[in-house]
C-alpha cells in the first residue's frame, strides 16, 4: 500500500496522467477507498483470484482503458498495446519499436496459418 500512496503522490504532482498499479486482491477495497477519497478516477480489473490491476489517473485515460475492455494484456491488439504504453508514459521510441515488432509477429502468424 506504500507504493500505492507513492503512485497517488506522483499523479497529484502531475508526473503521470495514468498509473497501472498491481496488488493483492485482498487490498482492493482499501485501495479503491483511497482513490475515491483522493477524488481520482480509476478502473479495477481482476487478473487472477489473488491479483488485481488498478488503473487510475485522468478521466480521459480511464475512459480509453474501459473502451479497450477487460481482457488480458496478451489479448491486446498491437494498437491497443501501443496506446496503453504511451498512456502509461513509456518511452515513445521503445513503444514504436514494440508496436512494429508486434505487427511483424502478427503478420508472420497470418502467413503460417
């Protein structure tokens, strides 16, 4: 929960517009309560019975995450993966390279089927 507090601090200071925080499911309601109390928009996804992902930050970013849907990250299209990486503030050049790699991989899979 200390990391969550640090992520909230980073968001409130404007360092990031979207944060992905993974934690044990038993802390879900405490984490959501903290975010509500801080007035921060969020979206929670159950990853496994023991693990959750909480996306929080700018309302617009949360709406994009909700639009993509509650699917596993491995099910993301290359475009969805790219959008998530950019929204999370990852290096844009690395995200471009990752996107191109995922597109090439997808093309190779289509050719073999």
